[in-house]
């Protein structure tokens, strides 16, 4: 998985389009799944957002094969070579066009809600979808945008199959993509949450985008920690001779900061940890995801399971965090997954440990067994009900803990919490635990 959801994908895609900021741009989302992605792009570029409603004209006996497309404003793009080779008669073409035109008008009326289409004449049209499969709909959208007068067309997507540029280079003036994984299979494979986008979500995105010009400008994501709007930025952590990459998010007036310790073979880019971090951010908590090892260190398998080394890294990174404005006085928590959970508990057992709460997801606390009685931070162990071996290890570990602790079993979840909805449950449990236990002096604890 590359993206948490369409919002995450849109934000990451927006970073690839920053050069367009300040140009005369209109961002066009393909309904329905492309619109939440396009909303994030439009917000980052400070550009208007609209939908581009198109209907592919499929060959009658092979509907997936496009012979043209229809767009609003009477736009009709026809591939006459395909029409000729498929031997589609005038009557057949007219019937397909009539049916698709009616559907286009219905969808346009639904999504626009009485709002006029944003004119594209002389502007740069950025056509956005949540991914490319065959590319036929994206191609049709680009052709419609050009037919509506766009001076330049940019096709931008978070994910596409390798070689997609060859298939679509003639459709747009510029092609932008975050990732082209192989093997590709399907768009949804690269999202942790690829649930269907509803009409209501499309309408909400359009309404929010229309209101953006009347709101205050978006704060800088790399602002100072003294800025109440907070920070959201990539950082480099210097730990001894090692240089570790990290991602720090500090909401304004954060109630606490949670440092993540990933499992073996993972990194700060872990989609599951990033999903949990997003839930914690929504709860008003800061998060720091970082690589426990350098790329060179990862080549030596022994380092990956050296829990003592990983715990020392966690302690050193916590000290670095304390030098950052906005994180220098608030409580710190650790969130560990798999072997990272052992490192978090090991670090929390240090005599001068600067940690108030620990959450373990699918963790291996047994790898820190000798140190468990010394842990003083309130500890929550989260395990899936379909992960019996690890569940047994966590039950044994809990018996060794002397601090406030709890064991939460998520029904239907296996070790990686890949089953629909299970990771969200685990993230919610973590958010509640941290908001209850990361309480600055003088601030009452939040209770569910």
C-alpha cells in the first residue's frame, strides 16, 4: 500500500504540482473517486475546483473500447478511426450518444447543484483521478478539457501502471504521477482505504472548495513550532553518526506527541502507522514517524532485531524531539508495531524514561520480557483475535507489567490488521488511550 486514502494521495500528489501555484489553473476532478484527490490538489495550488463530467462512447459490441467521449457544453470528441475499424454505423453511434448524453446531463446536474461550470478558455486544466487503470476515461477527460478551450492540459494521478505515459502522452501536455508500482494489478491495491466515494462526498468537496477563497490562507506546513497553526514537515534526525529520516506533525497547541517505532522490514512510510498517525492528529496529538535504522544498517539483518539498539534510537530521538518548539514541554507517548513495540517498551523501562504512555499494535513485548516490570508508562496492548500466537505472547507479557495496563483484542483482525475496519478500530483505541494518558500538568484528562 502506498496511500492511506484519497486525502493522503491528494496531498502527496499536490507536492508534485507545486510549480503550478500562481498560474491560471482550474483543477478538475473525475467523479467520483477523483474528486477528494483533486480537492487536496486545488487547496494546495490555491486554485478553483470543478468536476469534469465525461461519458465515454463505447463501441456497441465492446463497450470498454472507447470510440469517443462526450462532455458538458455540447462537446463531442470522436475517434473516427475506431468508428471505422469497428464498423459502427451512424444509427448505432447516434443511439450510444443519446444514451450517454442523457446520463452525462443527469450526473452534471447532480454534482453541480445549480453551479455553473468554471470556464477553461485560456487556462491550465489539471485533470485529476485517483489512479489510472486503462486510462480511457482520463483520456476522454483531457480531450474534453482541451475542447472546452484549455490552453494547457495536465493529467495528474497518484498511481498508475508502468508505461502509462506511452499510452497517454498524446492526451495531455504533461503527465504527473506519484508512483508506478509493479506488478500493478488494480488501483485499490495501493490504498489502505479505497472505499467507494459517494455523491454526497463529491458535493461536500465542491462546497468546501467554493468556500476556500473566503477563508484565511492555509498556514505554512513548515512553520515554526511557536506558530499556533503547528508544523507538518520532513525532518532529519541526527543520532550519533546516523542520519535518520522522519516526518513530524505538530498540531497547534498539541496535547502530546506520539513517537512511532515501526516493525522489522518497515519504515516511516508504513501505511498502517501513517493511518494511525492521521487519526491521532485528528485527536489533537502530534506525531513523529522516523526510520529506526539507516539504509546501510538495514542491510545487516541482525540490526533489525536488535531491540536494545532500536530502543536507544528511540530514546535519542525523544531527546531530539524535546529540542523542538511545541514539543519541548508536552507529554510524550510511544506507539510500537511488531518488533517496534518491544523497542518502545524497552525504552520506556529506562530509569529516566521521558514517556507517559505506550501503545503496542500486534507487538512482540516478549522481546523485552526482562524489562517489562520496570515500565512505568501506562501501556495498552492491542492484538487481533485472529493472531493467536501473538495474543498469547501479549497475555504473558501483560502478567509481567507492573504499570497501569490493558489488553484490547480487536475482533476479526489478523497480525497486520488488513481486514476491513480493523485498523481503524485499533487507531481509535490508541487515540483514546493517548488522550487519556498524555495529560500536561494542570490539564484534566479527556474521558470517553
